[in-house]
């Protein structure tokens, strides 16, 4: 029976992964404080105690603005610990799946990013996630790095839940229209991960060794945050409770934040589709599904 170690079960992606991976075998899950990615030296003993065939790391330091003042903590969690986990996976003869972000790019390309484009992060979060990618690649073995973008669910305080909340509290919402990427429903990302593992279920290490590498995997299509907010308000199952009367576009410069964001960070996902025969649904359809439309 396949034994899968899932790290970060309570995050929006980890919660979905726990459910999607369950049919594939025994899923052992760890979360803080049982496992502390801020203490990389503690990880090998935990991993060896489980002795998994597949390790899925869904844990990360994701507070983009706070990372600017907690750079070392973000680095331990996003960069050093993934490298340690990837080393342990290789030592045990296990496959390793890790997630990264469109924020490794500066958003200046003017076209969708492919995996071979040179990263240039604008903030500490993006820099530490890039260092994590590099650490996993350096460890080698049967690894997959899945770069994604704008991950959302209804479980945590991401963009979708914030817009739904603001819509019940404010008559006018101002949302930036110059940040463009691809919204990705956490469940779809989790389902794609489970399907990859299922494809190589008899020999996950052999299967993923052949396909090892970095892949872009995000919702199909792209939009700006203003368009995303429009869709959220239209598809809101509690539309009758909305207080909002006006949705107005704004520029990122009107909302200064500690961390600079890339403006156009759309990911081209053709390599993933060609390799695994899978693609995520169009972003609006996935949003409609999540909101029960």
C-alpha cells in the first residue's frame, strides 16, 4: 500500500490534498506544531519515522507583506526546509512534490511565463520560494516542483473570501486592475497532484524520476484582480445579502504595501499538459463550481 506523507494539512491546499490523496493509500499528515519548518534540522527524524514512498510538501510561509520583515523565518520555511525534505526523499528512495509561485517572476515579460524564463523576484516571499525551488532541484531524485498562481479556496482569508466579506460590509469596493495572473482553485491543484501520483502508483519513484523537474500549473486563462472580483460578486451564492453598489478599478500604486507584487505573472502550462495529459479548468468555471453555481 502506498504511504504518502503530507506536510501542511491545514492550509488551503493541504486541506484539499488530504481528501484527494486519501483514495491512493495511507496518508500520514503533519502540521505545525508537530512539524516545524522553521527548524529544518528536526525534519529528517520525522520523515524517517514515517518512511513514505511519496512526500507532498504543501506548507509554506505565505504572508507576502510580513515576509519583508521576517525574511529569515520565511527563508527557513520556504527555502531551507524544502531542500532538507527533498534530500530525505532521495535518501529514502521516495518521490517528492513541492509547490512554488508565480511571484518568482517580476511581471515585466509582457507574455505568459514558461519554465525556462529567468526568475527575478520583487519581494522576499518570491525570493525565498525561488531559493526553495533551487534547493529541491539541487537535491535531485524523483521530484516535481509545481509553480502555481493566485491559489484560493473558501477555507481561508484569501482574495475570494475577502471580496465576499467586503461585499457584505461596504457599498464601494476599489480593486486593482493592473495585477494579472491565473486564479487557481486549491481543490483543482490537489486533484491534479493526486492524478499524477495515481498515474505512477505502481512505481512512483520510477515514474517521477522520468518526469522530474519544474512545471507550471495554474487555472486556465487569465484575468486581472478587478475582473476576478467582478466574477466573484456575480457568482456569490449570497448575492441578496450584498451591500456593495459599486466596484471601481484602481492601480496598485493606490494601495502601497510592504512587498512589491509582479503586475503580469501569467503562467504558460503547456509543458505540464503535454507531460501528464492534464490541465486545470478555465478559472471562471472553477470559481463557479466552488461557489456552487
